[in-house]
C-alpha cells in the first residue's frame, strides 16, 4: 500500500512539474503595448536593455506595497538603460489604474491589459504581483509571483547592467 501511495505521489509531482514547465517562458513574448499616456512599446525592440515587467492590480495590497520599491529601482537604474513596464490586469478598472498612477506619480510606463492578451502572452499570468526580469538578449532570467526581495532584484538588475 505504501508503494502505491508513493508511486501516486511521484506521478502527481511529474504532472504538476510538466504543467508548470508549460507555463514558464524563456523568451520575451512578441507584444506591443500602449501605455496610459499613449506611448507604444514593442517589447522585442527593447533588446539590449534589462527590462522588468510587472503584472499588478490596484486592489492588490502586495502590488501597491511594491510600488515604492519599483519607483526606486526605476529612478536608480533607468539612466543606465534599465526599463520597467507595469501591466495592469484585465479586471482592474482603467480609471483606478490611471488615478493611482497619478496619485503615486509613477515615473515608469503603465499599460492596461484590457483584453488579457498580455497576461496570456506571458504564460497565463493570473496572480498579482507577478514580475519578470528580461535580460538584454530577450531571455526571461527571473520570474516571481508574490512580493519580490528588493536586495535580490537589485543584484540581478546590476548584474545585467554590467553585462
């Protein structure tokens, strides 16, 4: 009986790992986003720069708590070539996103994922915050669902900036 339970556990683990592998990207998707200010950003054209893409929502407490850290990262590294794009989830009311971005004076581009196509392109993002770090060669080198460690993310960005 113990062998059957053990084998069933191994089989379940294999199925879960296969499912997760199917939803983990290794390259930036070929999408073009439009920001709340009307700017068009073609993600593949940002090659040559480290890029942080974060999926968030105004009603996500962790997302709002991360904003000061994201602003700090942007202010610290943008002049060195670092880019940051925040993508609001499809369920987030656009007026809430615009109001919060103005109230918090967010310096980085904000885009609305009205149809959910950006979340789908990034591997069916459903939870917020979900953050991706993209290397200058376009590869996704780090992904985090939930709050990130600022020190860890800073080290990763600095490593990409150094080449």
